[in-house]
């Protein structure tokens, strides 16, 4: 019935790049001869067809079809897969005449596009989930009306619209949830969907306006500076705007959850899906409609292969966090039902509804769920998961098995309070650690602390988002679905199985689903140390690849464990009398905190302020003493691995640059190591320094511009360049390079590097050097002293 009824037809589909949509495209092409599939997708930068190739056809869902079709795969895809550029979140879908013509030739359209995240911003969920089905129905009517010259198959009347909703439109109600339009069920809130749309759009405008209030903008800018330090105005501005946008987005998420819960839904997803059903049935006109409501869709039972899944669904992040020992408990009712359904059963049910056609009596509803006929109890699921990872543990970075905890069944409130307390403790520890002058391994420890806090935040998010779904007491009835199954012949039952009663939970959970998500999560599932290069080794090989064009280095705390203050202290005290050294030391210690604060605020301002102290110094005398400074102090405080790395890049034929805010006189001895040195330079008058900068210190975004100019002048590719630096103030320089390396990173940079997956290295100091409180120069004897 199913294959025969669908053969040779054209079926439209929205949401083809999603989990369910990708499975639908593959199954229709593989299982139904000569069926054309017309997918509606938002065009990417390279167009809609390119996006279909990249995000649908290249998915491993199509591996089976590639094997079966062999050399004719590409030709069959070109012949049977049509592409419409459009967007269900836009009025009119954004369809051009070609798209409308393709849509007119579809006698069935499956609408699976949705904003499926449970924490979607309110207005985004409203535009896609609530208004999307109605927009599609209107487009189908418009296409049918314009189909005077439509291809064969177009009837001049709209095709059958199958809208994929969710069983959780029932909300947090208890008891039976029938396969009926919501208006015909008891306890369903009667609200105006039009008013909800208007309100959601007003909330967005209100939150946007609030985010631009001066007090808020000041707070966002302060947060950006706390994260990035003296990274330069452009990066601070960019981060400030990102924080503002995130604040608005979170406010819209909170608004969606609050509004949904006020009406009896757990979050914005089922709330907007429920109102989307109402809007569709009210505005559909002459478009015949069927609604399919799956419960929680999970990995495939058999088609296209056991365990196939795309992206993480609801349960996967929770399960993996548990197996890694990160989630110690999770709320739920032990006797409650976790209503999950494999994706291939949902696909088969939708195709059966398409083959069956619309109900002449009016819109029909089919629920694809397991809880009413074959319930998977929460306790049973927890036991299966715990037993599986007891036998098949994940492994930590040292190759040791992770012992997953035994879960109890606490309420959501208790788990939430425990995680909130832990979050507050970790947040306080994180703030304290950020205020300390830590570097290298100590700073990496602080980054690990933030990662732990992020893990707690994610766990708290899982509890808040998904806790309601483990405590649901609704029974999603599937009477109409089973009636459809009873009318399906034996051949179709074999090819298009959708009877939830046939699921055997133990074998599905432990034999199919859990192995699949372990593989999908790319977590370590075997003991011992890796035989393949680890992340550090891969990163080192990447930066030292012959393919690189240029290596750019910072100096202070990257190649040497010194800074401009230490260099000045050494030079200033070289010819100073003993009685003056004590006063110099006292003054230096007294003004240290203010200098540090200025440096953290703006590196360029700090250097300009500090270099004023060189006013009146004899240039030639200072140059001679700078060479002694190099051999006496700077080489002793160098990082030998860093000097070796510069030589390695030169040996590979890479251009090498040193970009530093230090003075030219101080860094002159480093010139031979590099192809070019860019630094600060003081002006002179009558053989003495004026204290005024002739060439400003290259800091912040200026470093990125220097790199870009140098690469352009020498025909180099910045994507093939490497940059080494130690501080968040060097972010523009690091971001400009295709291969950034955080060396001996301070806390802010260590945190950023961890988040972005940048390569990091620890370069130890030269052995045998002890660091004094202040690097005062050795005393000169006799007349040489001033």
C-alpha cells in the first residue's frame, strides 16, 4: 500500500537538514521507486542546492544508499531531489517563481521544520513553530492558484499537508492524551495565538531597548574588560556587543519558558507547537491537513542502520554527562514513563499517513509514541544505562575507567538547589583565581576550574530543561496510529515498520542506542594511553608544518620572563649610587599597583606613561648598557624552548617576526633571530632621549594590522601563519593567525584558549636563575658610577 501509493509522486519537505527531515529524505529516495522529493531549505552563502549537498546528502544517513546505488548515486540524486530556496520563518516563505512551481507539483507536503530546542528564544520559536505551518499552507494555496502551467501531477488544488508536531502539546497534564485537535481535548488552554505572536514580538523590542540602556551597556563593557583585559578597543567593542546580544537572547529564552509554564507547558517548544496547530487549523482554508505528533525521537532502530542519529537529542547529553561522572543525579519519577520512539518508526508512520491520504471528514491527528502501549519506565531506563556503563565504562584522559555514580530519584527542586550551591561556590573560586597573577600550569588550573563551573551550569540547564520530561504523567494514546497499522499489508509492514508495541527496550537501549551515542559523542571508550598523537602533539606538528608561511612572536613572558619595568629598573640602577638604590626600590614598590592597574586597562597608555622616564638618557650610553642587559639579565630569563622554536621556524623557511612593545634599544640584540622586529622607538635630541615616542608601541589591534600588512607585502597567507603570545592583551594578534598558540598563558588567555581549542604550550625558564624582588643592575666600581 505505502510503496505503491507513493511511487512516481512528488512530495515536498521542510526541515530536511534536521534529524527527522534527513531520515525522511533518505527513506523516501531509497524505499519508494521514482518518488521525487522537493526540499525547502534556507539558502546558505553558496545557495540552497549547495547547502542540501553539504548538510543532507553528505550525512552518513546516506551511506547505505550510496552502497546500493553505486556509480549512479549522483545521477539519481540530481534526477529525484529538487531544491526550493525558502524559509518557513518568513512570510511567503521567500519562494521565487521557480520554487512556487516546484511546490505546485507536490501533491503531499511534509512540514518537519521546527525550532526544536527546548530553550529557544520566545520570538524565534513563535516565528518558526507557531507561524511556520500556517505560512506553508498559505504558500501551498498560492502555488496551486498559480499552477496553470504546472508540471504533471499538479491538480490546481492544494496538496495534502502533513504537519509534524509533538505529543507534548498536551502540556504537563496527567492521564490520557487523545489523538484529537487540541480544541477538542479537555484542559487545553484557550488563548489567542494572534495575541501571543504580537506579544512575543513586543517582548523582543522591549528587551532590545532595555539592553541599550546606559547602565546595561556599562555593565556589558565592564564584563567584556574582565574577560579580555587590555585586548584593544575593537575586540572589547565586539565582545561587549556579543554580551549584549546574549543578554537579549537569554531574556527571550526566559520569557518563553515563563509564558509557556504560565499556560501549562514545560517550555517554549511544545507551547509554540500547540499554538501552531491551532493557527494551522484555523487558517488552512481548503488545504487538507493531517497532524503527526511524535514523542521524544531518538536513534534509529533499524533504518537506515541501527543506531543512526544526527546531533544530540534530549537524552544524549544527560547520558554522556552521567557516564563521564559529571552528573551525579537527575530528577524523575521512577515509575514514570520516558516516552521515546526511534526515528525510523516516525519516518515510516509519516509515510503511511502520506500514502493513506487526508481524511475526508477533516483534519486528523496521529500520535507516534510508545508510552501507552509499550511503556519504558524511568527506573528501567536508569538501570539499563547504569548497567551498560558498569560493563562498558568511559575512560578519562589518563586511560583510567570512570566509575559512574548510582542514581537515585530526587525531585527537581532538590537537584536544582544542590547544583545552584555548587555553582555559587565555583563562581566565587573562579573570581578569586582570576585576580591572582597566575601563569602557565597554574593559569591552566584556573581554566579547568571554569570548565568545571561550565559543566555544573550545563547540568543545571539539563535539569531545568528536561526535568519535566522525566516526570511527565501523560499517556499519549495511539489508537488511530494502530488502526493505520492494522490496515497495512504484510509487505509494507516489513518495509515500513511503525508499530511501537514491537519495541524491545533492553536490546534497543543497550544494544543500539547507547553504543551509538558513545560513538557519536567521540568520548574515550577504551583503556590505556592513546597510540595516536595526543592533542598537544598534533598541535605542535601543525604549527611546525612546512606548509606554514610566517611565525609571529611576542617577547615579554613569551620568549623571556621579563618586562619593560624590569628592563628599566636594571638600566636605571646601573650607574646609580648605593644610597639612591634604596629610594628607587621604595618608589618602585609603592607605585607597582597603580602601574599594574594602568597596564591592565590599556597596554599602550601604560607604555607611553612609563617611557617618559627615559627622558634625558644618553643614547649611546644606554645602547651599550642595553647589550649588557641582554647578556646579564634577558638571556638568563629567557625560555630556551621559545628561542629554539624561533630557530625551528627559520629552518623550515618560515618568515619570523617579533612584535613587542619594548624599546628598540632593548630588543636590538634579538634582531639576528628574526626577519623583522617591530617595536617602540623614542625620539632623540642632541644625543639624548626625549621620553616621547617616535614610533608608538605596537599593541592591541595594531599588531593584527602589522601582520596583515607584512603578509600582503610578502605574498603570505595569514591562515598559514602562527602567532605566539602569553596575554589576553595579545588577542588581536592571536586571532589574526590561522594557528594561534598560547604560551605560558595568564589566566584570561588560558581560559579563552581552552574555550576556543587553541594550541597551548608551557616553556620553562632557563635553569639556574633566581629571580630577585627587583632586577637591580650589578654595581659599577669607581668613577663609572653616577
